[in-house]
C-alpha cells in the first residue's frame, strides 16, 4: 500500500529550518481570533495568540498521451490527466507553542481540508466513508501541543491526537514544498496520517531525538484498524552542522500495516520497516541542495522499495525560485506503485478489500522535474500567493511499460498550480 503526510504548522517550521529548502518569504497575515490587547493575564492572554489562517490550491497536470483511463499513473495529487482540480480549501485554527522558551506551554491545531487531495488523507473510521465524489472533506489535524521544560535545557515537545506523519521531505501543505506533484518516495514509501502521540526531545542544540506511537498509517481503533497492533517512530535530528549550513534528519518506523482481511492472522505480527534520512545543505543565501534516501521492507507482502531523491533550489530574485528534483525509485515487486481508479479505492484498499486499480510489474522508476515558484509579497491581508509551473519526465529504467494504460516506458507531463492564502 502507499502512503503520505503533512505536518502541523509547528512541525513544518521545525522541518523547514532543518531541511534547508529555500522558500521565498510570504506576508505573515493571519487572523488573531480572540485578540484583545487589554487582556494581559491568564486565560485571556493565552487566547490572544490563537490564530486562524486559510488557504486554497488548485492545479492541472497535462498529459499529451491522453491515457484512456484518464489517470496520470503514479501521481496522487495531480492524478486526473488534463483536468483542472481544486486540490485544497483549508482552514486552520491554532495556538502555537515556542520550543525555545523554557516554560510549560500548551497549544493546539485544528485543521479542516476540502478538495481532491483529501481522498488520500482520510483516517479509517473517521471520514473515509462520508464521501464518494472527487472532492472530499477531512479533519487534517486535530491535536494538542505541549512543551515540557524537562530533562534538558531544550525540554520535550509533545503532540497528541490526529497528526500528519512526520517522515520525509515533501509535505501535503503546498507552500512547504517546491512542486505541485510529489516524488514516488513521498507517495509510496512514507506514511500519511496517524492517531497517536509524537515527542521531540531537544537534547542539546545540535541534537533532537524523536519518538512516538500510533495506531498505524491512516487507521484508528477497533474495527477501524485493519490489524490489531500499534506502530511507532524513532529517530534524530542533527541541527546546524558545518557552521549552521547542514541539517540531517533520520526517522525510522516499525509496525504491522497490512490488513487481517488480506493476509490472515499473520498480519498482526509481520512488520513493515520504514527508514528515511535526508540531509540539506544551504550553500549560500540563494542556493540549497537536499538529498533523501529511503528504504522500506514489508514482511507480510515480502516486498521492498528503495529510493534516492535529490532537490535543488536557486533563488533567482526575491520572488522567483528555480527548482529541480531528480529521483530513482525501485519497487521490487510492483505492489507499491499503484494508481487507484475511483474516488474511494485508495482508502478501501487499507481494509484489505479488492479495489479497481492500475498496477505495474517490478520497475525501477526514474523521474526528473523542473519548475519555478513565483511568490511575490502582496500584502493587504494576503499571507501567501504563489504560482508553480513544472515539467516532468518519468521513465522505467528496466524496460517495463507502466505509463499511459501500459503502453509506454516513459511519460511527459506538464502543468502548474496556484496557491492563495490568508
């Protein structure tokens, strides 16, 4: 099965600082929902920092080959070829915490998301059965955030509730990644969303330790968990190496992820091992490079994937950035890189039921994506505005024909998306 994630605004800020991805600065417009400067104590002061932001994204990915089933194979967020889509309309109400302050803090994040992207981010038993059309609604985040000044000077951060999975470079939030489309690694070899708790222990300034436990990838409890066991994370961040220019993030995960309905009782004991490490180097104020290596092994499916993704961003002007992404991705058995052919097939597959899908034989995929991000600062209450045209070429490197209804060894696509946030 395939997977993905987006982080909370607190988590995203930590990730971007560590990853070194160059993203042009945006106006920081937001609504302070309960702002009252005269309230300077207790609960009233806490409410003063609660904010509301909104964002809308839509785009199109054109495919000159016009596949008969209308699907861009191996592409989730821009899966419908030659069709404009509303990817996201989202609102987030949050109270941020500041992990740099040595004090007890409590915050929260509530995010609702409507659009075509929601099809891939449901939790079983929460929202997966509520909609059957292309545009769906999900609780993308609903968690409590706590900072505890324990153990070390940096303390311990905790998030508990509905969480976007923390693994990998690219996230669901389009403003935190360089392209409209995602790498194969980001779609098929990292998880998407959890119910659980994540912890980050700031051991020393250059070292953070991450760990957590959850019900599984995109599952919840009881009958909404296709197996009966939990899963968990462990990893570390190395921050500010090489004079503050280099950051390294390693995260591993272990737990059963397959359904008893598909594998029988062995689904509870046969583990999936996820491993992702990325290193980002800020060459100078304009240029950054990032490399990501990922390895996944699934005992139940007897399957492996491994990949390397490279990113480069060069800031041409304060509002215009050139972006490159190159990837080699190996699906050893052909069980991971799949396209789902109706609006509910992706989530139904988590239960172990048969669904309409498009698959390919074991394939080594190569993908090259080039694009620019135009992101001017508009002001006047506009938090972010960006346009991102891109061109992409995918090819099988071992002679299989996975693209365009199984006709072609390669596929050329081009398109763009736009994002407007308040």
